[in-house]
């Protein structure tokens, strides 16, 4: 039962949950950013588009309900006190979030980025109403060249 390499595990839950895009280019970077914020092992909910799935204008009502239900389950089960919502964009078509590109084919990276910020802001407002006892924060992961910066949104 204990064959093979062993990896570290802590039985304690983090008090923070982060909603991130499933895009593998961003996951490790988002975790590094959260570690610098004092959350080395946050709970994660990875969805296409990240927190954009939580906004009231999500693609379909069913998608939003599913995302909110999963998030509520994690927050209640782990007694999360902080919710970090993330979405991402970039300075080129290739650096964009695939979900945003699907929703806005042909738009410039700047126009798509503005749409992402608007929707991330909406998701943050909605999450604050859904989870009144939780500290909700939102960050835009902005890819430019070979770097990513995390810009606070809605503050
Ligand atoms: Zn994405």
C-alpha cells in the first residue's frame, strides 16, 4: 500500500479557496501567487474560464448553477473564510483564455480583456451576495510576453 514515492500531505484544510481556469499555463503560476499571499495550499476549483463561470451572464444558467453548487459544497465542507476569484487574459490571441476567445471570436486581445474584467467584476459582486460571510477577492491574471501579473479587480 505504501510503495513508490511519497508526497507531502497536511490533514489541515486551508481557509482559502481559489476559483481558477483549468488552463495549465496558469495553474502553477496562480498557486505561486497565492503562496506569496500566505496561502501555500488553497483549495482549488478549476473550471473553464475560472471565475467567469460564476457570473450571472455565464453561458448557460445550468453552467452557473453547477459552478455555484460545487463552490458552495467546498466552502461549507472546509469552512472557507476567503474566496479568491481568478480569470485570465493576455496581450495576444494565443495568450487569451480559450473560453473568452470562444465567446468573442475575432475580437482584439484588448476588447476580450475588457470583457473578461467586466465579467470577473460581475462574478465578484455575485459571489459577495451568495457568500456573505466570506471575504471575496478577485484577480485578473494578465499574461504579457513571457510573464504573468495578478491585478486586483473591483477594489
Ligand atoms: Zn482560461
